[in-house]
């Protein structure tokens, strides 16, 4: 039988987990939930005081980004209006930041899509 992959975005972890549980009960072979972001890294794990001057870059402090590839990426991220505080992150605040991935048999893919959409997932 042919398997297909479905990628769906969720804004709520609870909704994503409920959908994942139902998909597993449906018989999906693989169901996984990951957190995604516009910026790389795990984010800031400590409180930083910008007055001390011990901040690696603006993107790390304001966007919770980690830029191991070098200074170029952090400079580009700092040009984002969200980094300066002159923007409210607009639609980004409501964008799905959780990615549900599942492998499902083609015969039940329409039912899997219905389950995802019933929990607020965007396919």
C-alpha cells in the first residue's frame, strides 16, 4: 500500500497532541510533533542585562535566536522589525509554530486530514 506524508501546522500544543493521539488510533505509522521557528537555535535560557554589554547580538536578545553560522545571519535577523521593538510581530504571533508530521496509508488519508482540521491544524 502507498503511504503519504501529511504536514500540518498547529498553534496549540494541546490541539496538536489531541490530533496526534487520534491519528495514532487511526493507524498512522509515524506521528511526530516538532516546534519550528523563523530563527535557529533554542533561544535565550538566561536573563540578559543589555546595560552590561554582554549580549552577542540584537537578534539573540529580542528574537530568541541562536546564530552559530556567524555574524551575517545575526545582522540580517536584527533587520527584522520585530527585533527593534517597532513592530508587534503582527501575524507572526498567531502563526503555527508546531509542526505535526504523520505517515498515513493513502486509503485513510482523507480521514487523517479531517482529524487534523477538526483540531485546528493547517495542512
